[in-house]
C-alpha cells in the first residue's frame, strides 16, 4: 500500500546552521528570527545569540541558503563563519 503525504514531503526539508554576526541583545534575536521565518518554506528557527548562530529547518523547494542569507542582510545582520 502506498503511503500518502499531506503537504510537502519530508525529503525536501533540510536543517542547517547559519553563523550570524552583529547580534548583541535579545531584540537582535527576535529580528533575526522574524527575518528567517518570513521566508517561504521555513519550518523552524532557533537562534542562539551567545553561539552567534541560527539553526533553520526549511523546504528546499521553496527557499535556499543564499535566500536565507539575503533575508539576514536585509534585516541588518551578516551571515558569517562560526566563531572558533
């Protein structure tokens, strides 16, 4: 019997960590979360200010890492390599 999926198949979901420069307070975290959640296909966002990174789960058929980076730049934050 064939399995039926409602909505998007899970195969299109990807979870990635994105380094973010410039977050200094809790309001920064809220702005970053809002920018990332505003992209179509983003399912989950978790931002860790102290680690300077966001973990984003998104549908790869709706958005991409470059588009998520653009959303961060437009909100005033810079995607960056993870701190050592």
